[in-house]
C-alpha cells in the first residue's frame, strides 16, 4: 500500500497486478510512502487511518484471473528471481512465499507438469482474490488491460497535473500471449466453473472461440458463500504478517528509504 499526503491518495497493491511497478513509480515521482504491508487491504487501512486520511482518493488495479493464474504458473516454472527456493521469502520467515506456493512449485517441477495438469490439480473451487475484499472501497479501479491509460487517469483524478506515463514493467519469462494455448478444450469445463463467477462479477469475457458460455448455478452459489466467509475471516480472524518486507525487494527498500 502506498499513501501520498501531498496528493492525498492511497494505492492498494493487489498481488500479480503490477503493484510493484506502480508502487515504485508513486514513491519516486509523487511523494508516495509505504503504508502498512505491500498488499494491505482497505479494511486494514481503515483501522489505523486518521479521519483526514480516510477522505483520500483510493485506487487499485484489477486483472483478469485467467491471466493471473497463467502468470503464477510461468513464474513458478521458471522459478522467477529464485523466489520459490529462497528461504528468506518463505512466509514462516516473514516473506510472502507460502507453503501452498511451494507445494504448487514442487508439483510443477517434480512432475514436469503442463499448465493443464497444474490447473486441474489445484483449481477446483470458484476463483476469488483480494479484489473482492477491497475494490468496493475504491474511488477508481485501473483495469490491467488498459493499465497505461487508466494509470494516468487515476493520477489525474487524484489531483496530479500532467502525470508521467508508467514505465513498462518486465514481462513474465516464457509466458505466451494467447490464453487459448493454456486454456485448452480439455480443461474448458473446469475453467468455466472456476472463473465464471469472478469474470461475470467484473465483466470479463471468456475466450472468444468458446462462444456463449453458461456458468453453472452451483459455481455462482459457492462463489457467494465462500466469498462471504473469506471476508469475515480476513477482516476479523486473519493473523497478518509483519509489515516490514525483506531487504532487496522494491517495497522493502522503500520502507528503508533505500530505493532510487
């Protein structure tokens, strides 16, 4: 999370949604400062913010979950930056790589698993993420597919004059642009069950080649029930990790005033 008292905005960075690139730019160009954790949500901010800060302009970024799942798979497959084998980044040591992440990483490498094998093994319930826990509290939502234009618009709405374009972030190694190369017909039914409710909620389409898609009612109901329980757990029972990121990460260096 980044806060700027000069421009009176709060940016909520969601995982695998260009949060590091945006946070870095807000820090360097718009007097943004790290606030709480990298991926703190609005209800965490609300608990500690002053009355004045609660009136700040709040924005976040939304990304198609079908893209997110592919990105995570490719990052695990390539062991991006050595993150998934670096003990300093493990959650039990204060990092963000959970035991579930390592389970998925090991499955991919031990079985030389294709995306389809990985997806069928780990994705069985309707997909949801932090977007559902925080976007309703945002004044503006950047869409990842329109990130360049929406980023500028978000800053203009927050009162920044002539904002600079967002620098192009590094693309995930090995990732193919065509999602149909990942979401093949053999996993089509599972894909619809898993992503259907989320895509419908945020107006994302399925693959054009699939034509009209009908999301099962059971998936919609499960999405609603699990979403409610997740919100209650996150807000009232979830134990949050340390607010200080490790040295050498973008957010960690910002917290230590060493990012330039």
